[in-house]
C-alpha cells in the first residue's frame, strides 16, 4: 500500500513532466530533423514565455477555487498604458513600473475587491471585467495600435543573455519567486488553506477577503508583466492583444495538475503546463498543420492530457 | 454503489411474509440474518477477524464499538458492498459465502447511513420514488403518475407519524429529522425486513430522537428487525434489546442489554473502564473577578442572539444547552467575531478583547472548535501537521497573520507535541487528515487550538459522532483547561454530556439565556423543561 502512495505522490510531482516528455517524443518522431534542433528548443521556450507568465498568475485564483477570465484584457490594457506612457516621453523603466506593474496590480485589485464586495463567483466578476478592460483599452487607444516607442526598451526585452532570450529568463525567475512564495511563506500557505476550505480558514483566523484580494492582484500583476513582454515582442501595443489568452492560461494551469476545486497545485507544474501548450503550438507549426486544424488538435490534446492525468491519479 | 431498485415483479416474489414471527419469545425466533465467522482483509490488513452477528425479527439489536472497530465494514458486507474474505452469511436459513447488493435488497435488508442519501434538490415525493417513478399513459404518451405517488406516499408517511408533511417541498429545506424519516419511508416501501441504522441520532435533538425511537418501536412491533449503531449508551439502553460489541475486528461480547451495566459495555468496547463524570473537584469561587465576562451581546439582526450576558469563573466549565436552532451557535459566532454584532463586550481577566473578526479573536487568545468538522473545521488538502500549525502561524505572525516565512521545524515540533499529548492515532503527522477516523480528526482540531495556548476556548458539539474512548479524552482535556484557569464554554445537544462536564448550565432559548442551572444538581428533565418552557 505504501508503495502505491509513493507512486501517487511521485505522479503529483512529475506527472506533468511525463506528459511533456510524451509530447516531445511524439513530435521528435514526426519531425526528426527540425523539431529537436537547439534553436527550436529555445524558440519553444520563447513562445511559451507569455503563456507561462499569464498561467503563473491564473494559478492563484484557481488555487482558491476561483478563476480569472480577464487576464487577456489585463494584458492588452496594461500593455497599452505602458506603450502610451513611453510614447508620451516617460522613461521606459518608469512606464513599465506604472503601466505593467502598477496597472496589473490595480486591475487585479479591481477584480478582487469586486469579488469580495459582491460575494459573486469570480467567474461572473471576471467575465464582466474582461469586457470592461477590453472596452477601456479600445477607448484609450481609439481602437488603433500604438507603436513608435523606445528601441532601447524593445531591444532589452527581446534580447538574449548568452543564448537564452530575456523573456524566458524573466518568466522562469518570476516562477522561481512565486514557487518560493507558495512553498515557504505564511501568505502562500494560507492561500492553500483558503483554497482547501474557505470556512475553516475563516474560523482559523485567516483573513479570507484579504487573501482573495491578494490572489487577484498577483494574477493582475502577472498579466501586466505579460503585457509588457507582449508589446516588446510585437513592437506595438495592439488593442486586440491577448484575446483568448485566458483559455491557454487556464489550460496550462489545469494541465499542470491544479485542482479546479481549489487547494491543490504546484508552481513548477504550471510552468511545465505552459511549456506543453507552447510545444504543441510549435510542433503543429513545424508539421505545417493549418491554423484551423491546429485549434482542433490543440483542444483535443488539452483534453487528453488532463484526462490521462486524472486517470493515473485515480488508479493509485 | 447505489443498490438498484428492483423490478416491481420481483418485489412481489421476494416478499416472504415478514410478519410470521408471532409473539413467541425472542430467543426462540430464528434469525433473519446470521453472520458467522466473518473475516475481511484489505491489502493484507485484517479488519474483521471472525465476527458473529444474529439479527432476529421484532428485535432491536445494537452494534457497539469504537470508530475503526469494523462496524461499517461489517455493514457493508451485510449489504453486499464488500465481499467478505471468509465466513458465511445465512439469510433465512440459506447459506451464502457472499451476498450481492441485489440479494441483500431481495432479502429485505436496507441501510440508512449517517450521511443521508436523500437528494436535497428533489421533493419528498420524488425522493421516495427515485429511480422508479410510476407512469401512466396520456394520449399514448407516458407521463409521471403524480396522483398514484401521492396516495402511496401519504399512507406510508402517515404510518410514520408525519401525516402533515408537505411532500412537494425540496427535501433540502426540511429539518434533518424529516429527511431521515423520508429515508426510512423509502426503505419501508421496499418491504424492509432488516433495517440498519448507522448512528441515526447524531444530528437530532432530544425531542426528535424520542420521535425516532417511537418509530423504531413501532417497526419492531410490526416484526421488522432493526440493527442500530450508536455511540450513546443511554440511548442504546433505551431502545435496544440485544447487543454485540466489536473491538479491533473481533466480537468481544453479546447478550441482552438489560443484563449488563454501561460500564460493562464500555469495558467490552474500549478494554478499560472509562470515567463518566468530569465536574470540578473542589468548590468554585464565584465571588472574585471572573476569567471571562460577556456583556450584552446581541447579533446584528437582534433576533438570533438577544442581549446575552454571562460570566465564567476560574476552574469552571460553562455549558450551553438548548434546542437546535435556539441560537447557541450564533452566540458563539458573535463572541468569536465570526458574525456581526449589534453590540456587546467580551472581557478577559478585566481587559476588553471584543474581537471584530476571527483574526482578532485568534490574536487575543480565543479558540473556537466549531460545530461541523467537515464544513468549518478542517482543511482537507492539508496534512495533520498543516491543520495543527495554521492557527499558531496566524497568531504569531504580524500583519493579520500573513507576514513571514513558514518555520517547518518549529511547526513539526508543535504538531508532534499535540499528536503525543492528544494521542492522535495516525501513521505520522504527514498523513492527510482525510485518512483519519472522525475521533482522530476531532483531536487534530483540538490540537490546532491547543497549540496557541488559548485563554478562552469555545467547544461547539465537541464530541459529535466520535467514539466513547475519544469522547472521554476530549472531556478530560476540557476539564484540564478549566483547571488551568482558562475560560471554557461548551455547547452540546447531548444532555448526558452537558451533565458530565459542565459546572453550570446556561439554558438557551430564542436567542436568550433563560436560566442558569447548577451542573451538580441539574437533570436532563430540569434542563429540558427550561429549554422548552411556554410549550415552544
């Protein structure tokens, strides 16, 4: 019996990694010459970095049995604000701090406060704010893209350290910080307690509303930083940027083994979940699968990956 | 694992005249069910090691045993959910090596679990006929025959003494006692001959319990065999005729209840004598300053808790008795800051500590073991360690308990200490709390509050659904806390428990303390007469 328990624990930690390996092996077999090239591996990481960033944030609302559907719009709005500030002559660092960091935290706080004050499920609140934030983005930009901002900014964010692209370093180090946060700090542990059982957390003296607010602010912050990465990669702030990104973020979090019922999940698995999404996208591109078919395959793979995970979890 | 309802044709065939037993002496009547030498292993761990059980018609047979003794496993074998590893089951004189759920159902064996299986969203009527709605044809189209359902249901519910029940109301809106009766009615509609009831009274008030007992006696008089599982010995004595005791998967005794004392029964269950009364040994000084003083606490709606004041003195346990719904739990929530107040003060050793929310309550040294373990008590995704450590972490940390790093080493030490002191039975503090028995889960929650060394402790139904051994242990802890000068409050719907532990008993009704009785002289009758004064 104890052996089965051990196997189960191992699967909790390495299950997502196994799924990633299966997908990598599959694509390597289908495209032996191109897929496994080092440049392509770097490319996969680069393509995954924004998904990973958003998924890292999305992890927290899901951890408390909620959800954040507004991450795509937060990405667009924070990116737009940052771009406009830079165009208006702000120093890029300051613009990123105000638009990306401040904007992300503020929009997340709007979600958190609305959830706390109305008592409605985050699904409803963020469904609403998703539309509101997108609308505001369109209004402040006149629905047209903003470009022409500092080359220094674009060069720095899209640059490399050695052979590793800056966004990858950025996403992975942010993941490391959040991993430490969830595993070692009281705040992080309390979020798991809130996710497991809100009422018992409340009666244990955990301020559930404060933790709910913080959770949405983290989600906003991650989407805001993803917004900064996104405008640098595109060289422009698109009002429609990030549309539908919440689906990928949620998929990455769930593929990473996070429970929809709250209280269970790990940051490293979410990173791998993001990589799985990126790998599938990349592999299908290399195999020249037309975009519309890609959507179909992507959806199917997401369902299979999660189904496999749950099947193995149940067998133990 | 639901037992599928039978085809109507087959019900008729299996209806083997339940009332043939006649008025002969109980001992001579042949058992409907006889379980002989039942063994059960799970992954090479023996849970049952040769258990015998006879169930006779017209008799209430009580199955006693601590949590984890194997009672549930035995019941699951009887109803065909588990396959026994050894032994035989004799149904109406025919031996079976194992019983399938269908055979159990055909033999008229029906079980009512502690967690009721009615569907809360459906009406009483739909629940009674779930899975076998009768149909009639209208213009060739089959439609549900509501009229037929209603007549059949009325007659059976009327038999159970609930004639006035609104059969169309969703079951979830009814009190638990009514839901239970609906479940019993469901069994009766299937021609039950052996009715198994697993701790049926654990969430009933004493009045509802009496009503249930009247019903059980009626079923017994009609020749039904009742197998009754309970931890409450007084209750067992009142309702039971014969008994069997299980301890660690072995039968440790059986016979007629009247021939044994409660101490005898407990010894068979626990293997030792368990102390029954825990009142203060010396006299309590009520002239000096009280440890805890509560002044004029009123809930925000000014209804559920109205202007409640009381004092708790050094070395004293104050009990709160009253009917379910009288506002006792609301009062405790108000004291702990978990519910908004319209007014009131809470004074600990002369200092005002009135908390506005549980965070402040924990910070100022209050502890609150809530009424419902699963719902408001434990954190299911945490280990034993995590469940114990969380309150101390909140209490120690600045910024509303959120700042700082988790000190695993210190937390493990705290959890280990509580595990030892409360003798929590587990594989280790890294075990998930979900894998523990109810009694041990409750001990973990007690440990979670003990770890902050609280000055005020509220126990709301601290021993609901846990066994005799764990129960007396928790009573001992409560007494030790009072002796150590803590302010201890205990809410309980079990009057024997109130009388066993509390030095004074505040009787609650309609959001008020109606009277405060002396624990040493109070009786169940005197408490109930206050709790139900004015006929309500």
